[in-house]
């Protein structure tokens, strides 16, 4: 059975008001079942809740995968 954990959904494409890396949502997901983040976004596992909505995730400098 897969473990459900929190994932941060962040922008991979800048919008008119937010830059790349801006966290737009947090979801509970097992990381394996069929789910695709919205276009222009990506996800990062965030079990420690370091990336709440409104924060910025920088995949270029982070070691979180």
C-alpha cells in the first residue's frame, strides 16, 4: 500500500503576478496513483511542510525531490 504524503504544487511557468517556483497548492498524494498536476506546474514531496501556499520552491538549489 502506498503512503500518502503532502506535495507542494509550484509554477514552472511564470504568470502575470507570480514567478517560477511560486507554490500554488498543497495536495495529499501517494506519488504513484494516476494524477497529473495542472499545466505549467510541477510537484515536490513536502512531508515537512516547508512549502506552504504562497512560498517559493527553488528546484535549482534544493536537494528535495
